[in-house]
């Protein structure tokens, strides 16, 4: 009888811990995936709230809540007899975490608190890094992510990495659903005050905000709405599907908004490819914007083809990449300093 091979061999200190956790923490929600370290099989997933930059108001509290709640939700999906199984290791890919920064160390400290794991059993890095690890675990590749925020990151397969864009929604959101929604809303206000001819986009956007398109006071209500703390980037991002729907119905100005944002994503890929000397890199498109918005994905694909690049399906998602990082910790000597440094 053939011996069973452990795909994720544990150091002795974690020999009784049987679960690996991988977290994908974005601005709108967090996913936790639990994997059996003996078989490598996915056992359960759970959802929790999103995160914000740790320096933002309540950023630290949101980070801890996102990890705890998504883990608890994932545990509820486990067979009843396994819901208390201990974690062997975990990796977190989170929006706003910069590799090698003080924010990364702060995130690591918070993860220790949230998950009750020793620091040598944890990795905390940017969600773009776990997405890259999941999409292209070996060899070169570039991932571009368009969600509430946007970012691109690539690897040359020889140890070099480069990231582009993603400098926060107030500064650098071109190509994101936030920018698409904001651009649509801004256009609707130009329509309302006569700078642009009126059109169906204004009515659709205002209805999506719960406003009467015939109310002359609606622009003032919009001005007040967008500065409310609860609106933020996610409030704009919720309008992106409205812009996409109008584009699919033939609205030329909605199509222009999407095409401009698609070109911004292509420029990000081009910058990463140039920095890593990649001539024909495989490219994976991730995030809700590129997955769900047809009017964004099609011009993005066309822009890549003009440069001789073709989209490839990612081999795995960001949670898969996080699981791989967690598993890598278990193959190292239990040296806290060395383990804490693993984040690309």
C-alpha cells in the first residue's frame, strides 16, 4: 500500500494544527477559505465585511472584524465535528497593505490579535500579491485588478516584482468601478446644469441613488450625499453597473467612460511589463469590474490585443494564492523573524 504524502508538511510545533486559512480582504468584502493541510482539499469558505486603509477612520477595527467574521463564517461551513479544529497557519491578502511597509507590520500585528496565531504562522501582504501568487504560482505573469479600487502587479518568474497604480481612491482610481461610477455621476451633473446635452444616463444614475430625476433640487442632494461618511468609494462603485448597462443599450457617453477606464488598465499592464522586461507576458484580469462589466472588459481585451498580449485564465484566485503562502510557512524552520518576513 502506497504511503500518503502530506502536501503541506508541518514543523513539529504545528503538528496538531490541521487547517490552513487564506483571506482575500477587499474594500467591499472579505473571503476566508479553509483548507485541510493533509489533503489540500478546500473545506469551507465564509464572507465578512471589507477593509479600509489601516490609517483611515476605524481602519484597524475594520481589519480585525473582517478577519474574525469571515473566519467564523467559514468555520460554520465546516462539518460539525471540525468547527473547532485549530489553524496551522494563515495568510492575508488585504487592500491597502504595501509589502515592506510599516503598514504591513501593523497588519501583521493585528492579524496576530484577530486570529490568535503566533507571528511565525502568519503572512500579511497586499491582495494584489496573493492574487498574483494564485494566478501565476510559477513563471512570469501580470495581474490587473479592477474592483472598488484598482492595481496591477507582475512577476518576471526570476524573483523580480513590480506594482503599478492603486495609490488610493482619492488619488489614483482610474480603471476601477469607483472611478466609473464617479465619472458617470459627474457627467449627470454636467447634464443637469447644461454643460452637456441631457440623456438617459442622468435619469438612470439619479434613480439608482433613490432621487427623482425631475426634482430640480437633486443636484444639491447629490452634493451632500457624496460627502457622507457612509458613501465613500463603495458608494461611487455601486453606480458602475448603471453606466455599463447604459453602454450596452447604446449610450455613447457611457461607452466612452468605460473605454477611457479600460485604456487606463491597459496602461498599467504596459508599465509593469516594461519594468520587468516582459515582451509578451500572460495577463490575468481580476476583480468585479473586469469580470462583470462587459463595457470595460471588451475594450480592455482589445487594448491588450493591439499590443500582442492575450488574457489568460488565472490558475487560482487570491484565496488560493494566500493558501500557498500559508503553506510555505509550514515548510520553513519555525524561526519567527524569517517567517514574519515572508510576503514576497
